[in-house]
């Protein structure tokens, strides 16, 4: 069991990966659930087979891998399809994350980088829950610019996640990522020092 288990989440395009990278640079061991989510649906996996059974071969690319854009087009327009996708993928990712954590040294500060942490019912699973936050209009603008979506498509992706007030209410620590990178870094530096102090007491 690691010295400290931290859950890290935030809305899409809020800067969660930036904060995860800063924590990794400090020495945290980051378990990236986005990476795990890709691994559990690679060709030949039970995860990909389950997606094909549910959504059909239309979600496969020509090389037999998962076509994420086609799948996204289905699930972000249909709330029940998104729920079914999450019901298939989330348990596989959680199992992979637990296996990765079990290999960590006992003095590690382990950060679980989880986009849908609250939606998947994991808010109470960690010693500390960190939420990366920006105002909704900035989130929308960043998502449009990053993904090349129109505003309606970007809003659909944002609305597929739990609302900002729910994320903020669940947080033990909020990182405000609406300002400069240095402003974010200062907050992460302070967070890291508090995590080190806390882990040394366990």
C-alpha cells in the first residue's frame, strides 16, 4: 500500500494533465487512467470485444483497432450509450489501476489521474481528492480550440460529465487553472509540499 493515494480529476479541457505532469516532476507516481483506458481496449482484448458486441463493428478502424472518433460520435449524442460504454470500460480500468498501484513502493505518493472519477463513484476511494478547475466559458473555449469542435459539440462533451458544482463540492483541494502556468505551478508546488508532509506521518 502506498504512503498516500491521491485522486486527481477535473472537467474536460480544465488542465488535469498539466497538473499531473507537474506532480510527476515533483516525484509523484502518476497512474493515468486515460492510458489504461486505451490499453484495455487494444486489439485482442476482452474490452474491445465487449465494445464490438455492444456497438457493432462500425467502431473498428480498418486495422482492427478501436476508432475512437466513431465511438465518440455515438456516445456523446446518446446518454444511455455513454452509460453502457462506461459500464464496460470503467471496471477494466479500475482493475488495471489497482494492479499498477500494487507494484508501487510503500513510500510512494500515488496520484490516480481519472477523468471521470466522480462519475464512476470513486470520490471516496482516496486519501485526498484534487480537482483542477476553470470557469465554464474558458473550459468551452479551450475545448473548441483543442479538439476543433463546434460549440454545440464541445458543450455536448462537457455536459456528458458531472457538473462543475458537484466536482467542486467533492474536492479536498481545488487547483485554479484559469490563470498563468506559473499561477498553477505555485498551487501545485504548495500541494506537493503538503502531500510530502502528510505521507511522512503515515
